[in-house]
């Protein structure tokens, strides 16, 4: 064995050993964590990896960042061939990629993509130094600059090695345009054959050192996602978006109060965070000034996990590493999870920790009152069940009791649509539209209870189960084909969450049913020249359940022109009511999410109507318009009002 070969083996072994040593503290928590069943549906999982990693499906939602990342990512895939060539030839004499095009088309791609990576790093540096997106606040900036330097070192030493070798031959190569240009510059400067050969050898060892330095640095860096992103994407949650995980009956606790209770996938999430801040940029709680950033939540959990691994953790997880106020700030809108390029599950961790807090009873008074009302009365208003259907008395026509006679459509009305005076008017209007279209529908009257969607997201599993089982018991007594609701939160509970109890229903949002009735010509509209309106996508209708098209179809059928806000459809901005926030104190907010949203609509300049399709949205946005003093500029209307006016 030659001295060079021996040195190469020693250097590589030392580098790999150092990288493994730095990686081991991060691997140990995964190996010791509880199991997570994420091994099903392998083809679907692999397809998701190819779409989100290979095609940058989520990354490209932020165009500038997505493009520069694609440049660096694709470049490194190509340049890996150069790393294989360098290390292969150094460790195994005679190894070469020449038989498969190492000196032709592979060489050409290496040179071109070296330039692509360099430009990509330049764009990244420009973004961090001059654009400075707000989402970067709280991220490790020094770590990013070190990575930029290491990436450029890998690329530069590779190009220098190729250029020196070409200069030693005294000519360039059409297959290496960039290296050839550098080689010609060297020759013009008088670099001789011997000097070029020596330079190639130095550049080779510097390239090896840069690659190993990069490999050693990565485990302790946020850029460890280079290795963890693909598995984290593969093992992503494939349950319906609106369905939380069932509680393990064998578990002594319903929630998570210690790091040791998080399963290995939850901990893999923590190690996969890139600190890009996309989740932070779309979080309504963060925008309102509440103490929650989904990004820093994950970073704090990761730091806590590693502190425990080192035996340096002090104080409790909840109330220590993670403040109670942080957990209760979340609206469970799911925007963070849907924007994360590596599918980190921030929201579900919050719900898991909320469950543990609820078990202790340490929750704020307003929320405690709401949960008490839900347990005692079946609704958050604390109203008697006999008042639930009071809105039906002045309709002018009877509504069937679905418990007493068969119906085609069972209307699960929901709390706000039943009890809130502002929402009751919309409920009555929807009833009138269904009656006019000849729909055979009925309701549960006083037998209906809150569906439990937000109760579950608050973390109160016991009350959720009580409400759900009561509703399921009543539904089993009825004869119906489909369920309809005006409340997206109820829609999600009935369609998704009741699957925990092996109950499956066909559940429609009222916009879907109205759209169906119009298309079937059962509900006739007089299409007039309406004004320009904008529409707010409710989180639990749109982001959770894909209900984007029916509301827009109704707006068009009603004769109105839709002017979309910048944040629409999947990127809609939460009203702030979800996750039980509507039952909590919002005085700590610098700006309510609902007011932020109304300002966005006002900025369009040419709309006077803000259209909603959720009773909670009607309440939240009506209050926001009043708080902003914008009553003379914009009106909040439920989409059923547009349909009703066009049908009269």
C-alpha cells in the first residue's frame, strides 16, 4: 500500500468516525423512543417523497427560496458523481467513471452544475444578507453562513482540481467548459506543467478535506435535514388531515408531558427542521403577537431533547421549555403543517401537550367555563338543549324531526348556527333555500350536541368522546342518506374525527349541497350583474377537507365577480377562532387574525363584500369590521345571502 493510499484511508476513516460521533447523540433519542406505526402504504409514501423532495412541490410555494434551493439540491445530486470519483480513485487505485461517461457527459454536467450551485449559494446569501425575510427571525444565521462557505469550498476545490489537471495537459476540454476557462486563465498567467500537476494534487486534498469537513459539520447543524428530510417525508402522516391520532388505551396518560413520551417520528421531526420559518410566516398566532412560533416550538423541543440526552435538562417540559401560553396560542389551522417542506407535524405536538395540561386542570377560566358548559349542556353557550331549535319557529314551514321520520338529508346544525343570534339568521336563510329547492331534510332538534371538533383540539378527550358518542347514538336512530352542515368544524368532526369510533358518514358542507341543487336546476337563480366580492376560505372546509370549489361556483352563479385575496385556497389565513381560541381571552393579541384578514380585503380596493361560509367566520369577521370602524367600507355576508338574493 502506497503512502498516499494509506493516508487516504486514514483520513476518510477519521472523517467518517468524527461524523458518526457527532451524529450519535441525535440518533440515540430516536432509538429509545416509543414506536410509531408509519410503515403502511409504501408506494404512496415513496410517491410523496419524489413529489416534495424531487420536484420541490412545497418549497416552490416560496418562489425565490424554492428556486435557489432547487439549484443547490440538483447541483449536489450531480456533483455527488465527482465526490464518488475523488474518493473512489483515492481509496481504490484504478477506479474511474470514464467507462460510463466520466470524461464526457458526466464531466459536462459536473462543470455546469458547479456553476448552478455557486449561483444558488449566491442567491441564498443575498436573501439572508439583504432581503432578510421575517421568517428567518429566530433561526441560526451563523449556521447558514458556515454551510454556504462549506458548499462553496466543495465546489471551488473540485473546479480547481479539474482546471489544474487540464492546465497540466496544456489544453482544455469541450466537456469541461468552466474548468477549461479556469485552466486557460492559469496558462495565461504562466502556470507550468509541473506547477499545474502540483496544484491539482493540492486541490484534490483540499476537496477531500472540504467534503469530509462538510460531512462532519452536518450532524450538529440544522442542515442535517440533508439526511433526515427524505425519511421524514416518507414516514409522514397519511391519515385524513382532519383526524387526530387515537389515544392508546394502554397509555397511562392521554397526552405528552415529557420528551420520553414522544414517539420516534415526532423526534425525527425535531431533527428534520430546517429553520426556514415558512411555518412561522403563515401562523396566525405569531402574526397576532401571541407567544407561538411553530418554528421556535420545534427548535425548543429539539433543544430540550438534546439537553436531556446530555443530562443537562432542568425544569419541566410544559411550563418550562414550552410555556403554557405557547400551547394555548394555537388555532389548529394546520397552515404550519401544510407549508412545511419536510412535513413536520407542529400542530399535533401542541395538541398532545394540551391533553397533558387539560388532565391537570390548569387551563384559563374562559376555556374552563366553555368546557363545563359543553359537558353539562352539550354546547359552549351554556344554553338548554330545548333552545337549540328555537330558530325554526318563525320559518313559516315545518322542519322534520330526523329522529321520528326518514329524511334524505340530515342537517347537523352546530352550536353557533343554532344559538348565536347573528348566525341564526343565516341558519334560517339556508333552511329557506333548502325548502324552496324541495330538499327532504330534517334536524335532530334538542338531541344534537356539539360535534366536538374544537373540544378535541383543546385536548379534552373525555368531553370529546362523551359528545361524539351521544351524537353517534342519535344518528344511529335516524334514517338518512347524507349529512349536511353549515359549520366546517362540525363537518370535519363528523367526516374525519368520528372515524376514531369506526363511524363513516357522507358529510356535505352546505355550499356543496347548494351548488348541487343549482346544477340540477332545483334551485333557480336570476343571474344579475353583482358587485365584486372577495371570499375567505375557512380552514376546516378548505385546508382540512378540500372544499375550495363549491363556494366559488356559488359566487359566480349568484352573479358576482370574485377578487381573490393573496392568501386564498390552501394558503388562506385563519380567522383565529379554531382550536378552542374562540373560547379564550384574546386581549394579549397585538392584532386579531380576523382584523388582519379584513385589512387584507380592504387593501384590494375594489370590493365591498367579504363573503364567508362558516358561522364562526360570520361572528369573527363582523366583529373585526366593527372594531376597525370599516362598516362603511366592507360588509360581511354569508354566501347563502348571495344565493338567496339571486333566487328571489
